[in-house]
């Protein structure tokens, strides 16, 4: 008889990261099942909590109170998803409830979730791109940044590969999870899958989805024997059955990383979720993280065999040098031109007219910039510029040109051409077939129906001078994303980069670039050669934690034992489970601390937090 339910609380408090036993009322004993969301009272205050049933038993010596109600009769937590979420919580040293909150949408009783999956095509209507060598169970694929004609339209080669592989699995009765960083990429892949005739077997998880739409997609995965789950990083938690493939595209995109707790990256989650299923990491560049996995033999190395895009480069000189100017002049009548810049606005920085120093906000200390002509304000708090903090001058001058000012400058150079700006906040209504220049920031460039006749990349030194260990890698990723939008006959010019880097990119030597970058990081013992954890606590608590971590073999990168004590610690991948267990034990017994007038966790743990480096 089902008289006891074992429940995990849907809470981010690590003190509640355990399983609780509750009695099941007589009228619910025939209804209780694994994976249901239930309500129950917890603690002396009898505060109402929600959680998930992870076990049903006939008896327990710990069960003294009853569950209050079953939120919905249909289970929403599968055994496979529960094990995966538990694994993620242990790795990142957070409460299981925090991961479950990311994975499972809120209950929406008025939203209909029943859907007819429909019939599948008899065979795969998509032809796979040529892969050298043939794919294995765990593959890293370097694409060519070219497009392939499918159903009369041009699609990036990564989209054709992901669609082919997922439809193949669908025909075998297996599900696929495909994780993409941007909504435009999701729309592109979904349109290709619809053309392949599998629309009714697609579940979409987007960034700006309504709660009801996510709820429907989640239940579509639960109710279908085989489905293709396509979406952003939350798609990795799709409760699919018969998982056959996990694919992740463009792994360096910053949107694939949780910026706050639990600080997970979709790349690492994909490795964990795949298990014995097929795993495919796809990009038109090679990240150091993927290169490391190739070098240790975890992933096999593959390429899409196709003619490389036509790329030239010029070494640092003037901002719009002769190579860039000639590219626009020669190609502007043949098709639209894409000009890629790192920063939006009139100028990404502003300087004091009096002392020449870079301006910062008097209110919050953030950088002052010029979003529109002669309007200077803070990038963080948006307060208007009043005066320089150093010399009190009230006059400001512009720094390097951003996308808005570049539109004006190109308009003067090419008066008969339409110039448009594309940013996250501003998009042109359409892309004209010729005499149209699009000035875009990374990730904001619109698709051109026939591809761009040319791509010009400016201000490369800004990308490369970014204060990040991944500056060069992120720059290459942004550049290749733009180059991928070229037409079959299009040309690209990367303006103002060192010859060694320019030659490697034009020759497609992405593996060699990643290998050199990885060697440097290994020599410095920095991620991804090792893992890191950022800690904050009171001085006594942190000292005790660090003593134990040193005994385990972890190393401190930096430690500050002040009133707000903090430390950054590195450790090997093999040490991860033991270190996480140790930190969890200390977090459970650490008393809350005051930061200003606010209470904070006694021990703040941020696993794999790149921002702390």
C-alpha cells in the first residue's frame, strides 16, 4: 500500500537539499506516483512548500506529517531527469531544488497539453553534409561556415547536419536534444525541420517563450515516445524519452552559460546528459574546451568537407583601410554588405575634454559612453554626465566610433547607398538585394535572403584587447558567425589584425589556434585545464574551509581575509566530487552573515564562475 511519499523540496536552500518522508492521506494513496508535484507543510512554522515525489513506500519511521495535496495528477519529473538534476546539483554544489526549478515549468492547469504527434516521413528527406571522418558516438565537428541548398533554400551547414542527425534518430524511434544559443538559430533549424515533415514532433524551448508555451513544449516531451527538443540552454532539461542524441551548437556563445547560480554551462550539461547516447558538439571554430576534450580522447575530431569561405585580412593601420573600402566599393552593387563592429552607440567610451582621462559615473563609478550624438550617460545606471571626477570639467568628447557613428561615416563615403544599423534594440525592416550596407554588432546581423556579398569586420583590436582569458576565442567566434552569412560567391575582409592570427583564420587553422591557446592555459593552470570555485564567507569560516581544501589538494589563486573574506580556488576535475562534498558540508553548518544590512548565506559557493577570474 502506498502510504508514504519520499519528497524533494522545490527550494534553493541547501539546508533543504535532502529527501523528506511524508504520510499519504487515505484518499490520495491510489493516486500518488513518482514525479508528481505535491504540496506539504515544512518546519516549525508549517510553511507551505512544493516539491516532487521521488519515491513511494509502504512505511517509514521518519514520516509523521501528511502531504497536503497533489498539485497535478500527471508526473512531471521522470526518473532519468531526476538523476540528471541530482548529478548537476552535486557537481555545482547547489540544492537539487534550484536545478529542478530551472528544469520544470510552473503548473498551468488551464493550459491544454494533449497533442497528436502525427505521422513520420518514410525516410529522411535531408541529405547529410559530407563528414570526414565518419561520426562516432561522441563527436566534435568543425563546420565550414558555408551554406547548403536544401528544399530550395540555403541553410548553414551546421543546421543541415543537426536536422539530418535528429530526423535519423526520430525514424529510429529515438529523441534528440539540440541546444542553440540564439533565437534566430532556433527559428532557422525549426523551419528546416518543418520542411522535412516532422513539425508535429518538434518541441521548442525559446528565450522569450510565454510560460504557457514552455509548459506545452515540456509536456509534449513527456507525452511523446520520440521528439526533437530544440532550444536555448534550458532545453538540456527536456524530459524526453528514448534519448538518442544530444547536440550543442556554437559552444562559446555567452548565453549558454548561467551568469548566476548554479553557474552551469550548457556544454558541460550536454556531456552529462548524453550519457551513452550520441553526443555532437558543432561550431565553425574550435573552442579550447572542446579542443581539450579532443586531446584527452573523450571526443573524436571531424570536419564538414566543403570549400572554405573567401577571407582576406589586413594588418593594423587606419580604421577603414584601403582593403575594406575597396571591398565595399566593388561589392555594393552585387548584394548587401555586412559591416561588423564590437560596440553599439555613437561611441562606446567618452573622455574628459579638459584632462583627457576616460570618464566614469559620479553616481555608481560605471563607464560613461555616448549612445547618441552629444548625449553622454552612464552605461550601468544611465545617469547623465555632469562633470569629470578628476578635474571637474563639464565637457566631454567622444572616443572610438560605435555602430551609430559608423552609419553616419559610411553614409558620407557612399552617398548613393542605403545604410542601416542592426543591434539587439534596433533592426532594419528588410535587407535589400543590393546597395544596402548593414552596420551590426555581434549576434544582431539579420539574415540576407541570398547571403551577403561581402562582410567587413572593423575594430578588431577592441575584441582582442578585452579583459578576458577568452578574448581571442570570443573574437574569432563573433567573426566566424558573421562570415557564415556570406553568399556562395561572397568575400570577407578582417581589418586590422596581426598577420599570424589573420593567416590562421584565412587558412581555416582553427584547431591549431585552439591548441596553442590551450597549451598556454595548461601552463598557467587555468580553466579549462582545471576547474575553479569562488568562495565568500566570514573570516573564520573561510579559513576553516581553505584548510580542508588544501589538504584535499586544491590550490588558492587569491585569498582576501578581510571583513568580507573571499577566495578563488582551483582544483582538478578528478577532485571535483570530493571538493563539492566538502563545501556542501561546510555550507550546511555555516551561520548566515550580514553584508551591510542584508543577510547572506554563511558560505557562498560559485562553481566554475568565469567572472571571478
